[in-house]
């Protein structure tokens, strides 16, 4: 096990380039299973979860040619199994997107329970109902088994705007017979990336970026090349850490269209990042004053499906709010365990009242102090939030279980060192 030792209160400055979108990597890798021709993906993040996903499809029979740390060519000439290795599969949540592509390609898929962050119950029901609507037969005995001789296009209404369920429905529908309508579809940037890749492969998809997708099934798909967009969640994390350390950071190649709601929320906290072309500039010593609602009412920051504020940005934004003057209510609507990490922030001096599993009141600014006895990271986003808190705290903080951070943020300590942070990775 490794841990970070961080010396706080050092202004960060410089230029940083975000990695490719982690959440896009999984469905794009899965999409390569829908053709026997080569699919080349550029700008893959070199993180543990993506490496695990590549190992999973390699076990299934996909040829994986790793050109370097970020570029790979996949060729699924023939597959030898429809059952991903449980030892690998149960490490990550993102591998669930193999459900749709294996069903479409081979007519069968057998999956064990997925892994991923422990942030509350994460249903698989929507995935199953969508694939059943396309004609799959489902059985469950501690494992998920789906079979279909031929998938048939249908008019599907998802019972929730689940990202991964939408991706599975898309992956299955592109090779189904006829036309499929997916209503209440998720439309996050990684869903859009999947649709753009599949269209390059020959799929007929309309409505990309909306909550109504129209998919015209085709007999076959062909190979192509595709570059993953920047990870907008990593961009949002760097905005927060720049603000709380009073540094000046330029974030390169951010895809501003993916940041509109995030920037709107950050403006309400007084962070005021500026878009310059395809870059984002974070000024030193931002205002950091909470903008109250009309009538001087306490504002609420809550998450919602895209284009609402991303659930995965709640943790880092909450840390940013601890350094802003004013009071704000955070309402986490999607995961009942997401906010439980705030007890670590409270131990560091943050003025936070956890009202219930879904709501927390933050009053800032808080004088954060280092935690020499060590704090643990319960999930990816809480991990980066604790890292940001340590960067703005007085003294030394030890963060344990940093494998959680590594799952979502590529080479994070090197990026921080280049910005002037005092951070060391050491063995426990």
C-alpha cells in the first residue's frame, strides 16, 4: 500500500493538461468488440481501471496492441468467451458496458457482480430492462446472464437516465434489426463520445447529446480511429485546487462545451475561471465569496443528470466551498453514501454540518489543518477532494489508500509537483 505525504499552503501555478475521459474509455473499448476490424483509440488515460478493462477484453480474445501509454489498437477478430474474468471484472464498475456489446456480437453474456466505488446502491436493473426490451432473455443466480438469438429495435423508455445503461442500450441497438428509440437517455460527454465513435464505425445514430436517441440498426460495423475528449471531471478538480491554493493555473485543451454547468456553479462560489480559446485560466487569489440567492437566501448546489451539475463534482466542489466566504447547502441526490467522507474534512477543521446522508451545510472560510495521523480515501472523487483539502491545509497531511485516487487520476502527484505542490508518494 502507498500513501501521499502533503505539505499544504503552497500556491500552485503553471500549466497542466488533463488526461482523456476515464468514463469514456470503458464504452469505447467495449465498442471495439462490435467489429472484427481494428479500432484505434487515442488519449486513453493510463490509470488502473483502464488497464484492468484492457486486460478483461484481452482475456475474451481481443488483440490489444498497446502503442504507448495512451494509444491502443483493439481487434476483436474472434472471441473465445462471453464471460469476463470475475477476478478482474469485480474490480471496476465500468466493465458493465461489456453487457451490450457481447450480447450484440455473440448473442450471450455472463457477468459477475461489478466492482467500483462504494458510494451507495448502484442499480443494474435499468441495464437489464433495456436489453430485455430489445429481445434478450435474462436470468440471475448471483450472476447476470443474458441471451438473444436476434435483437430487435424497439421504443425504449429508461426508468432512470443511467449513463452506463444508456451505453449498454446503444451498444446493443446498433446491431439490432430495425430502429431503436432510447428515451430518457443519459447524454453525458462520455455517452456522446461513444455515439461519435460508433458513427465513425458505420452506425446510424441521431440525437447525440440529447435525451432521445434514434438508432438505426446495421448489419455490421467497421474499424476506425478516435481520440477521447478531455476528462471534464479532472478539469473541474484542477479548478478547485487552483482556487483553494490561491495559485494561477492554465488548464490546456479543456473542451469548454463540457464545462458550462461546472463553471456556472464555480462562479457562484467566486472562483471565476476564464475560458481562453480551448484553455481555462484560473486567476491567482480569486474572490471566493458565495453568491447568495435572491433575498440573501442560502444557495443550494445539487447534482443532476447531464447537462446538470455532475454528481462526481460534488466532493471537490464541497472542499472549494470550505474556503469561500459564506454558507451553502450541498444536496447530493444520487448516491446515499457520497457525503460520508466529510467527517475527514471536519477533523481537518472544516465547518460542515452533515444534515443527513444527502445534505451538508458548509460555512466558510475554514482554517484547515493538516492531518498527520492520516486519513483514508473511500472512493475516487472523495480521494481527490481530500487531496485538495490537504493542499490548502496548514501543516502535513497523510492520505492513505491512494490506490483509489490512482483509479481515476493519471499520474496526479507528478502533475501537482510540476505546479509547485509539496507531495510525496511513499510506501506505508
